[in-house]
C-alpha cells in the first residue's frame, strides 16, 4: 500500500530565505506527483504536477523535483515571503488503473516571518 | 474559473443525527471525491465516484455512504453521526488526466 511522508512537519523561516520541503513515497510505481497549498480553513490549490516521466516542474519561485527510483520529491521555494505561509501537501497518484485517486502526505506547515 | 461548492462551511450536529454534506461542481468532470482531513493524518479518501450512480469505497468508508444522482452533485451521508466523525470534510473533482480541484471544506463538529 502506498504511503507518503512529509518532512518536516512544520517549518519557520525568516522572510527572504530559500527553503526545501521534502516528500517521500514507498512505492516508486506512480503515475504522477503533485504539490498542493492549503491556507488555514480553506481547500487545496494545486501548485505543481510532475508526471512520472518528468524530473522537475517550475512555476515562478517554486520548483518541484521528482526522483521516482528513490521515492522522493522536493519542493523548493526561492526568496520566501510571508504570503507563502500555508500548509504544503504532497500527493501521489498510484496509477491509471486507480482512476484519479490520490494518496496524500500529512503536510508541512510553513511560516515565513517578516 | 473552476468552482467546487460545498453546502456548509461549518456544521454542528448531535450524536445519532443523520448528516448530509453536499458538493456541487460546475465543470462537467467525471470524477468526484470526498476526503476527511485530521491533524497529523493528512487527507484520507472516504468515497469517490467516476460517473453518475457509480461509487467506490476509499480508504475509510465505514460510517459513511454517498449518492451521485446527477453528474454535478456528490453527497456524503453520515447515517448516524458519532463524535469520532468530527473533522474537516473536503470535496474534490477532476478528470482522469488532470489534477483535482477542491472545495473550501466543511468543518463538522459532532457533539
């Protein structure tokens, strides 16, 4: 059964710092991996989606990498801002045969201090 | 803009009550999902549906049922609410080859 782990569970950094959030998964046979952002009391917003054949995806100050063979992904946030404060969730899609089901990690709570 | 609407943002119910949580999407997507989110546990899939009147159990279906009579509407039903069903409930939708789009969530408290 696929399991997704995110480290650290919480992170507090000063504004302007570059930071890395980590995600690991137990079964390397995945269809894709996504990073989501969740603001307090709100739903999830998709940030980046990496297909299993890709190594990384970039959007603005965000860069996500995928190493399928080792079961790891990282989300890199450059020049962090207070507005980046949120919970970041990693999710893997096990395969096409599972429909569009996702398996989520527990998330990393990020606080960027001004 | 993609929109997933959930019927309530906050709900307080008593133990033993029947509870309906409704989710409506405006994008004609085939897949719809119900998750619950608890601190330290992340999102866990309760049920999902890939077509009208079709449903499949997720990882934690016990104590829940669902209904999808129309493509745009997916309901989660707690037949007899219990205190351990106090949680944040999130609805999502998506196509097979796309990401999932989430609603704002319903925070349910069962007293």
